[in-house]
C-alpha cells in the first residue's frame, strides 16, 4: 500500500455498518468536523470520487462516503471495490455495529421495516445484513459498537476519534471495563488486571474509584503492578509502529478488572502517561463501566 500522508491528497473514509447502528449520526459528526459527506453512494462511484479528491485535494481534503445495504445488489461490490482502491490510496473504513436485540428495539421504536427483511421479521433482515457485511467488518479500520450509546454519545465518540486525524497517524482508545459486564466487542487488545488484589475488599477504598489517589497508590504498590504497566507500554510500541505502517488509524486497548471501577481505571491512566510521547499516536481514555453499580 502506498504510504500517503494526510494532506497530500484528499482523505476518503467509507462509513458503513448495520442499519440502525448510527451511520447517519456518525456521518453528521464527521460533517461537523469539516468532512465533506456523501450519503448512499453506489460502490461503483468510489473510483470517480477518489479521482475527484485527487484533483481537488485542497477543496476536498476529507471526504466521508456512507455506503450501505440501501444500495441493494450494488452493495455486493463494495468489499472488492475497497480492496482494489486501497492498493493505491489511503481509504479508511468505519463500521457501525450494535447487538441484534438493540437493533430490533430501534427499528420497533421508529416503526420502520428493516431494508432486507422482505416478508420476514426485523430480526430476519438483521441476520441477513450481518452475514452480508461480515467481510467488511473484518477489514474495517475502526469498529464502533453503539449498543450503549444514544445519538449524542455516538457523535461525541466520533468527534474524539477523528478530531486529531490531521496530525496523528494512529489514535488509540485506552478503555477500562469490568469483566462482569462483558468484554468490549470492539477491543483490539485486552489485558486482565484481576491478577492484582481488589481494592473493593478494602473498606476504606471500596467507595472510591481508580481516579482517586488513594486507590492509585494502593494498586501501584501491589507486586507486579508497575512492572506490568511498564512492560505493556513497551510491548505496545512495536504494535503502534506496525499499525502506522499498515495505515490502521484506530485501535482499542481494553484493560479489565472485575467491576471496571478500581484496578482497570488506575492502569488505563498509568498506561496513558507512558504512551503520551509515542510517536504519531494520539491517546484517548474512556472508562466504560465507571459509575455502574
């Protein structure tokens, strides 16, 4: 793949994913960031659009294209079209996803049929769409699971991910979470902090969180804590270098503990400090389960 720096030619992002997962909200958020957004573009029009962005790079520095199953039979050509175009240009794919039951509820709330359900149920349409989109999801540069997001939270997430796109070659989200609430479905890497004693069992620390200094000090004083975070930061260095070489612009590194309140929060903060000077990398912090009972 040709190594194309941001700003040399117009950047192109394909926004796709499950119907009801928030493609329009994501596209609107990109538009607010200054992207030129094209909605419901047939895959066959991607090549002419890329040619246009090369001719008018200054006028169209960043273009987002929403492509989805509304294109019916034309949509089947999208994975191959992207593979072919990526051989000579930087094209990123953002995939919006959500759990099946969440998508069903969203369609029921707006009282609209799924575009692929035909004479079947909403769930039939969702399952068919998920099967068709599987190749795209596997090759997406960034996957956003919107199951727990409202439209405002999704817009904020997109803005946080892409606000620094012009200066950083890779954006990593360091995500704390609780294993008892499930693994993050969009995580690229997962680390388990349950090898450390749980501050929950300390009555003085139970009501606090990993953002409090008392919890931080307690966690980092445990055997292996500082060694882990130092070694993990060092191990991530070649990973981020590789991501940049492969033009993978976004990743999620998830750090988990039992409830996502103490140990994982501390370690995410510590890891962020160690990665702050990582060349070409913008670091984001997110605590998924902080505040949950």
